C-alpha cells in the first residue's frame, strides 16, 4: 500500500517493563509519511504504554525508536514535540484553569521567541507575536469545528468540545505525526461522525496519524493500516480487510476481553462495555451475541 | 521545518473580554490613587508606617503568586529570599560602605544565585519535594544568619542606612513646590498618552490623559495653593512612596509577564506537567524562571524593609512569615493579581486590627481563615472568576454559524 512512502517513525523491539509486568514486549511498528495507522488491542495490551514510550514520557527498558531518521530514545517529551510529534491523552488532559484559547495557544510555545522583558514592556515584537499566536489558535479552533466561547475555562465546556480543544492544541504544535489515544471515547454518534471527518481533514494537511481506538466502526472507516497488539506484542498488521478476516485477531480480541473481564474487573477501569464488544464483533464480522450474553456485568466505561 | 497552518485563518471574531480588563484597570487605578493621597490626609507616621508594612506584605504576596499561583510550586520557605535581600543589602551598606542604591544589583544577583542553588536540583523533582526542601532552606538561612559573625549573630545588623543619592538622603526630607506634583502627573500622563497614541490606541490614550489630568487636579486641590511649598519632612512618607512605586511596577509588570508565552508555560506546567511537556514546553525551564523571578522580587522587598526598619534580626524571618505570605496568596486567590493584593492586605490588617480586640489574635486569625476557606475555597477573588455581566455575553452576541464562517 503506502509502503513506498518514506518512513517517519520506526519502532524496533520495544520493551517496557514495570517490575514484572511487560507492558510492551518486543513491539515493532513503522509509520509511513501521510498514512493513518490504527493501533487496536484488548484492554491492557500496552497501546498507551507504547505511545508513552514513543512520545518520551516513559524511558523504554530496551529497543529503538527513530523519528524522522533520528533516535529519540533519550529525548525529553518537549523536545520530541518540537521535532514534530504531537499527542493527545487517553484521559483528557487539558489545562483546567486556563481558557480554551490559552490552552490552544500553549501549542505554539516553541515556535515563538519572546523575552521576558518583551512581555514586561509590551514591545511591538511581543504584540506582533501574540497576535500571530492568537490567530493561529483561533484558526485551529475553527478547523476542529469548535463553536463555543473560546474565552471560557475548558472545564465549562461539554465533554465532546473538550476533546476537540485537545486536538486543536496538539495541531497547534505543528506536527508531522499526530498520536491520538482513544479520541472517540465518550463521544456520541454525531460527534464520532465529526471526528472521522476531522481525521480525514488532518490527514489532508499532510499529517500522519497513529490512532488508538476501541471503536471498531471508526477504526475500520478511517484506517489505511491496522496494527493489532496483544500482551505488548504485535499480533497482526495489515489493511482493515486483512485484519477483519484474521482468525487470530478475532480470537484474541474477543477471547481476551472476556477472560479479563472475569478476573480483573476493578483493576482495569477502561474495560469495554458490552455494547462496544458487540459493535467490535460485528465489525470484525463475527457474532458475539452468544458470547456477550453470559459475560459478567461489566463496569461502564468511565467518562472523564 | 515547514509550519503547519490552519486552513481556517482570519475568520470574523466576536468581541473579547477586554472590557473586564478595563474594569480591573479602573479598580487598580482607584486603589493606587487612594494610597497615593493617603499621606495628605494622615501625616501620622504611625499610620503611614503601617501602610508601608502592608505594602511590603502585598509585594511579597505578589512575588509568591508567581511561584505558587502561576507556576504551581509550593514554596514553604519564601521568606528565605526576603532574608537574602535584607542581609545582602544590610551587610554591603554597613560593613562595606556601599550606598543603598548600589546594593540593588547585588541583591538581585544574590537572589538569582540563591534561587538557582535551591531550585536547580529540586525543581527536577515533583512538587512535594520542593515543599520540604524550601521549608528546610528557609530555616537554614535563618539559622545561618543567627550564627555567622558577618550577619551580626542573633542580634542582627543595626544602623542600616537609608536611601541616599550623592549628598541627598531620605533623612533630609523632601521639599517640593506644590505645583510640581500635579505637573509630574501631567507630564507622565502626556508621555504615556502620546506613546499610546503613536501605537494607534486612541481610546487608551484619551483615558490615560484624562486620568492624569484628574489626578493632577486632585493633587493640586489637596496641596491648597500651587504656590505653597510641600515638605515631606518625615522620611517615612518617602519610604511609603518608594514602596508604592515598586508596587505599581509589580502590579503592571507581573500580570504582563503572565500574559505572554512565559505565563502560559507557567500555568500549563501548574495545571498538568505532562501535558505541558507534550505541548513542547520545557517545564523545568518554566519552573526555574518562575522560582527565580519570585526570589528576586522577595529580595527587593527585603531590601526595602531593611532600609526602612534600619535594622534586621534573624527572628523576623521565621517560618510563620512564609506561612503568612502563602496564606495571603491562597486566601486572595492563587494566580489572581487583585486576589493576592486583597490577600496581602488581609493577612497584614487582620492581625493588626485584632490586636486591640483579643490577646490571642493569631487564634482569632486562624478561625477567620477557616471561615474564608469554607465559603471561598478558591480564594476571595479567584483567578477563574468571571465578572457578572460577562457571564452571558455570548447569548447576546450572535455567533456566526459554521456554514457562514466557511462560506
Ligand atoms: N506507569 C505504569 N506503572 C506500572 N504499570 C503500568 C504503567 N503503565 C501501564 N502499566 C501496565 O501496563 C499494561 C498495559 O497498559 P496500557 O495502559 O498500555 O494498556 P492499553 O492497551 O492502553 O489499555 P486500554 O485499552 O485500557 O487503554 C497494564 O497492565 C498496565 O497496568
Ligand atoms: Mg490505553
């Protein structure tokens, strides 16, 4: 498929160990320029941990990560962002006591130089850069379809709008690669439609996207390639059709969810709810009705 | 690297909340005016002396607000930098014969060094460690001062000189022709107004001009006849004006620092350090700048106080002082400039007023604090407060719909 496009991210033999737990266990992953790659897998498979390693928040136990041809293993997260990698978080992490606009403006941090005395004296160069920062931030808010009051505090917004602000904020760092960790979690149907459309528009800007998502409908619709992870390892890698028909994936995905639900309820707070499981199964082309019928009552996914 | 631009740039915008800011400026202007004319009504040096103490608390609260309110760093030993400033200026002027103003750069330098020494290693850790380290640092400074010879041991330093410039010092008092004070305000107003006008901010220029004229008129009326000579014979009043000048500098400058990218980096780091890193913000750099700016500000307050009191002793730099200033910030509203001004005045005035009421004033003060925290947990004037008339501004402003915007 897109394999002819140059590689922008290359992860080799990534190992992330927490005590005895191997959250990521020898993962390989390649992202090509301009593509949309989805990363799926059961809860606790190590998807978020892999993201955290790539974006510099975790220092991997071993392995190599190359972004734009350069090793980023020892870099700080802020440096990796400056290099052109942006991310969102699984549990919304906006700056709660800042306005919507200021949240998005933080993304422009590394692109403008202002000295403290510029701010102190409100020099013309300060005013000019602030104006540019303001325009950029408002531009990105429009781009993601935010229609509220940008001077409100983010906590005053409905959940779906907060998700949009988080994406606008990430885009404002001017990324080449955007990592989205479960952007559809907690969104309603129409918000999911808008997200799918937004992901398409982001790709059209030339940004590569890696997407962690449990919503199979969304994954099947937007992805060009899907990487399935289980127990920190790659289980399958291929086009949506290949993944849909891969018996290993069907087995692991449904089997693992069921098995875990039985003994780890309460430990994993993001367990799939029954409905998601049905949707997932339907999208994967299997009937899960007989399986989910005897699943124990699972906690609803927590909405943050 | 090529910059990613939103395709939707430069769309029509709604009115912003700038009206709120103007309202705050008015309050601040009124506040400054009141403290400015106070000496004309009360040439009672005791009251003016209290005013100076109050202003110094407000200065400290403003500085700690940068550290705690903006950058979210819990500093339990803020008074240490206040001590560094006081002792640096005290030692240089009494032991080395420097003039007070010459000590200012030395104080700034000493506080920067102290800030780096204490903040450098600890700011890499999570904030709980910082609280403990700063608590210890505050005590170390006090105990060191108590035991060194150069700091005068337990009795401290006496005879710290006043501000002097060449032959003239605060001791000589200040005699001014009465017309010069209104004239000063007119000239300053004209200068600021003209530069605003040059920056095409006509409205702001006119407002500044009118405020200057108004102040000049008030000052002229207060001085009786313009041909009089006004004499500030007591140096206390001169200290008072010095404190006001520094305060105005802080009131204007500190919120300005918080407006640009530095301020956003502070607030982002405070709200969520990981997310701030993900935005490309070097959170360590953000924290240490806040810490150093706070330190320098406290050092200057310390110098102002040392020269005003003319003696310093280790006993003044107790942990209680750090705790009080921290309370001023928390009670006023972390990160809110009007809030910390109110908080600074509150923690100074409340025990002072309670002095006559009750012997156990700090106990009463504690109860008062509890009441404030129960009813206003985010402070008396929180940073996130929205003025009543701005709450529903968007209901009135018709927002262009998405289609209109993209059309
Ligand atoms: N900081 C950490 N310390 C210890 N264990 C961790 C840490 N982060 C993740 N883990 C463990 O690593 C495993 C993988 O977690 P991770 O969050 O990466 O899963 P995930 O695939 O993102 O799951 P979900 O779909 O629920 O988000 C889990 O067993 C988790 O408990
Ligand atoms: Mg996850």
